[in-house]
C-alpha cells in the first residue's frame, strides 16, 4: 500500500466517550471521503484497524459538528479493545459476509441446525463477527420451543468449546443453579458457604441479571469482589474450597455472556438457550455434579409442573451428553424467597441467614438448606446422616458464616450492603390476609426503582403469603438511589392492580 493510499483510507481517532456497552461502534462524518469512496452507510459492518490490531464495528454516521473533517470516533468498548489513543490512525475496509448467518436464516424457516452449524455460529459470535441485530436474530430464531434436544446438546457443546475450561484435581466438583424467574431466591451464597465448609469443591460462577432485578453476581458484588481471574479463582478455591465469581470475567463459555447481554435488551430468556447457558458454564467450570432448582408458580418463569418436567428431562439428557450428573429440584415459586428484591436488599437477607439472626427470612434459610442437603446427598455414597441434617448443623454452628467471610476475604475483602437513600412505604388499602403475590409485578417495580443497575435499589417485601394485615399496614417498601427512579416505580404502581392480593377475613 502506498503512502497516498494509506492516507486516503485512514482517519485520526478522537475520544468521544460514548458507551454502547459491548457493541463495537465506529463514528464517521456523513461527508467523510472514505464513506463516499467505499460506499459505507449507517449500520454497515466495517473492519477497522489501529496499530495492527483489528475488529469489526457497526458504523454510525455523524451529521453535526461532533467530529471534525479527517476524524473518527469509537465506542468505549472498541476504544479499550484496540488500546486506542487520541490521534491514532484508524484504517477501514469492507467485511466479508458472515457465512454462518445462512444457518440462522435457515433456522428462521424451521430447519434443524447440526453441531457444526451451531459451532460456526457461536465461534463467529465470540470473534465479534455479529452485530447486536444479528445476535438478536439468532436468539429470536431459537426462542420459545424452537430448539429440539439435539440442537440444545449441540449448542451447549459449542458454547463450552468457545472459551477456556477449568480443570481440578478433585474427581467430584459440585455446583448449583436456579433457573430464576423468582424475585429474591438468593440461596447461592448460603449454599456455597455450607458446601465449602463440608469439604466439597464448589467453584461457583454466576451470572448477572438478565430479566430480573438482581443476578447472583450482582448481589454478591455488594459484599465482595466478583471479577476474578482464573489464577485468582484457583487460589481462592485451593484455600477455601469455594468462590463467588461473575462468569463473564473469566471467559468461560464467553458466547453465553454475549447472548445474555442481548437477551437482557430483548427481555427474552429462551428455554433451549437457558439450558445451554447453564450447563455450558457448569461444564466449562469443571463441574461433575450439579443441582438445578426450578421454582414453579403462576407468576414465576416456570408456571406449571408439566413445563418443569420437560425442563428436568432436558437438563438430565443434556447433562449426560456433556458428562455432568444433574439432579433437578422442584420448589415453590408462588412468592419471592426472602424479603429483599434487588442486589443490596437480597444481600442483607443472605447475611441474616448466615448470621443465624432471629428475624432472618426462614423461607430463604429452609430453601438454602434443602439445596445444600441435596448436593451432599448427590455425591455422598456412604452418609452417616442425610444431607439436610448435615447442612443444618453447619449453618446453625456459625461455620457457614465463617466460611462465607473467609471466601470474601480471599476475594478481596467484605463490605456491608446498604439501603438506598430514597424510600416509600406502600400501605394496605384494606384489612385482610395475603392470598396471592404477583412476582413479575414486584420485580418490575424493583427494576423501575433502579435495580440491578443501582445496587441499593429494589423492593423490601414485608407481607409474604398468609400474612394477616390491617388497613394502612406496610405491605412493602420501595428503595431508589434517585428521586426520579422512585417516581418511575410509583407511577407504574398506579397502572397496576393486585400486586399483592388481599382476601377479607370474615
């Protein structure tokens, strides 16, 4: 390439400070000579190169004076991935068509995808070949009941093979997961502390929220660091038997984190992709035995036992295909577990259970013990007592709390979760007994209040099912980090009824 050609095909970078999450975006002027000569238009995918490092980005066209002639800008994610600096030269070229998109188009018309097609799609997603629009097309094509069992197995294997895998010296490595859809339900920190204290290896990787007000990683991050490297994970697990880690920080099944980001924007969590997401992360983390919690309820993610049985079958079959022994538990999904809905509020519930406080939410305590006991029973071939009793003794003795604090310390330290500064109490309009709670509406309120983006925001439920309340009693509290977000939640409530259903007592 001659000097003239190089100059003609390059622009100088200017830092714009525009955050587009993980979507790589390049910004160019509408009258840019490269746009004209190459025929680039808005939303085209273009290959950009800075100091010999390249990536594919979506083109946005600037029509005002933000960029001067001869300049280009990058989104924050692209800027960081290219290690760019103001004044660096950036060159542009066309992107070859992504061949694996043919398979997605075929899937849209009902064609079954084999393992090779799925692996090619996942590989291209991880390489950054797909835009958010194309990833959304893949998610949509696979949503609902559009993946059969063979495709789910193929997708799971493809996602495992797309990133790093952890291996351990132990022959038994355990884990747990809840399919979600239930506010609160933050059993993981309690279960991990019990199981690690029992002596089993449990390198727990967790997701951030997809469609909920808090994911396990969001909740734990209010108490300790969760962005650990693989080297740090090994060090923590070697010392404490367990860890609490955000899976997205360590490139285990990296395609999953990309898919989750787009699923969150779509507010979609497809059945087949959910199974592939869960089990690919477990396999990549080196797990051999996994307990899956499926809450069932009218306003939970899984609404009927028939749907739960289908998921149980899929989890068992896919687990066996990738070398994981899976035990599925059906649990009550009729109401939130614990009182808090939102990262900090859920963390407070977790701590009250681990500290054996008298006012700790007993439903959270009972469920965490049930899951921990099930893990012990799953792997303990010669038990002296059942797993539930063993888990109860570990928790009641305070050793689970000691283990939890030990893990937090090994991960960088512990901090107490806090309440958000803005709060409003929601009062009962009549006396009665609580007969029904709408999980989805409560979760919506918590999200409008700012959760999980604002970790201190959320809902504190004071009246679980069968609570007898009097008129003007507080049903729940809404917490927000800004007055504006608190008002959003309040305005939503004005449009909804039967968030908490009260039946009069005769």
